[in-house]
C-alpha cells in the first residue's frame, strides 16, 4: 500500500482512482475487443469497459458529497439498461452475450471498489475475470472431452466436499477419543482432491506428451499404478525398457514432494525435518531418470489407464486405512515405543504412504516428536519403494528390473542411513 500512498500524495486520490479505473477497464476491454474481432460481433470493447469503470468510480465518489442512493439507483439503472439491450432486436445484429453483460456489471463494481481504495483487490479481481473470459475456447475443448463418468465424479466430489463435509461433527469419539468425523472426512477430501487434479492433468496434459511427463503426472495419482503399467509394457516391448524404467523412477520421485505437501498441510513444522532427506531421495530419482533418458529417440505408448477419477469405494477405503493406521500408530508407540511406530510404517507403506504421513504429522503436532515422525515417514516410503521394486521385477523386463533396482536400491539405502543417523 505504500506505493499507492506515494502516488496518491503526488497526483491526488481522484486522479489516481481514475487512472486505476481506466487500467482495469482496459484490461477487461482488451480481452472483449479481441473476442469481438474473432466473432465479428459485439458492442462492448476497448472503449466501453474503461468508460464503465470510470463511471462506477465517479458515481461512488459523488456519493460522499450527496447520497448513497445515487450509486444504488445508478447501478440499478445500468443493469436495467443491459437487460433491455440483451432482449432487444439489436441482439441479433451485435451478438452481445450474457457473459459480456456480466463483465460490464463487474467492471462497474470494480470502479466502485477503486473509489474506496481497494486497489489491489480490484486489480486481482480484474485479472481473474480476464482469465476466465480468455479461457472460453479452452473450457469448451475440455468440456467436450469430459466423459459422463468424469462429470458424475466431479459432481460426487462437490457433494462430498461442499455438502457433506461441513456438516460432519468436529468432535472426538471412540476408544481413546481418536475418531473425529470431520478430520477423517477432511483427509479423504484432501487426498481425493489431489488424485482428482492428478487424473485430469494426465488426461489433458500428460496424454501423448511423452512418457516422462505422463509418468510425472501419473505419479500425482499413484506411482504404484505407473509402475504396474510401465513394467508390463517394458516386458511387451523390451527395446523400450530404458524409457519405461525412467518413467517408473520419475513417477516414484513425485511421491516425495507429494508427501511433503501433505505433511505441510497437517503439520507445517514437520516439513523442516523432511526437506533434506526428501530432497536427496528425489534428486537420486531425477538423476537416474536423466541418465536413462539420454540419447534415445523411441516414442513409446504413454497412455496410462488410471481408472475412475473418484472411486468412492477407494475413498472410503482410504478413510478406513487411515483410521487403522491412526490406531496402529497410537498403540504401537504406547506398547512398543519408537520401534512400534517403525513396524506400523513398514506395514502401512506396503499399501499407502499418504495415510501414515498424515497420521505421523498429527502425531507430532506437539513439536516434541518431529524428528521421530520424519524417520517413520521415511521408513514408510522405503516399504513402498520395495513394493514397487517387487512389481517391476515381477512384471517387467529384465533390463527394466535392473535399472529400477539400481535407482530404488540407492533410495532405500539412503533412507536407511538417514533413519539410523537420526536415531543415533
């Protein structure tokens, strides 16, 4: 705000407001003018939007001298004018749509916001509006490629996140008061959201864009799924084993940033202890990937079948796994001490690393067990890497098994060394 105050003192608040309104109107008007040129119709563009923004600013400024009703009546009259124009005979000639009318109303309101010195907010909203307007073609392309299954998956996710989750009781129930329905629901929604985003990144970005990019995006959903698919393909096409090996390794590398994000969400203090080991383990996978990808012109099939973007049974199953691990962590630490936590991590890592990461993040919220929690999470990742290595050796070609063994073996060795060093 200091920069705005400095300009305000130099040229005056009214002139600054006019210039800000002009800029906001030009930002939105430029996009509308470009869209009008493409469709060769429309009446609002580079001149109309700046005028509307300045009009909103001027009327809002005048209410300080007269009455707020001046602004209320003016806004109502402006909306009525647009409504009449929308349904007039000129609509067929100019082709002005509802979106442009809404953008004009928003521009008028942004001018009002500038008058009360909400400069940054008004600019941010203007940028968001322009982004939404400019993505019309992309939105249509995306929607035309969405299947009914994916649409229903999005609807189900929205129902869970927006209609069910807010009404779950935020209280502790069950033995030792470990069950909190709202927390369990939140965890399911967060993990499902990450999987949901990863699914559509693979569908609209990763598909046919290269084996490595597809593997990276597929790793956002499930690095185990990538290992399963690519290992099978390497056996069917042994000459592409190096590339599929690189895909398996880089998909597994994504696991570490993903778990770091989850740990930060539930306990940001834990990230400080995971940054170094996760950084090293990711680096090992990246280096191995770069070595395998060097000097190879083959273009293998990159489509990965990752199933339903939101499988409710899987989502509920994850919640069940999380609860089981929550109790396993609690009683293992209570009965067996630190060693019990490592046993839980090794078992949990065979199926999933997200649940044990969230459990340990919550376990170390008091700040006293952060180092222990980080070591337990790394133990779970070691267990998970062993599972993917086993899948690769069982389903992949001999060459793929060899390359993945070198990379994963290095990761597992480094992980064990870190755990032993942290315990010492």
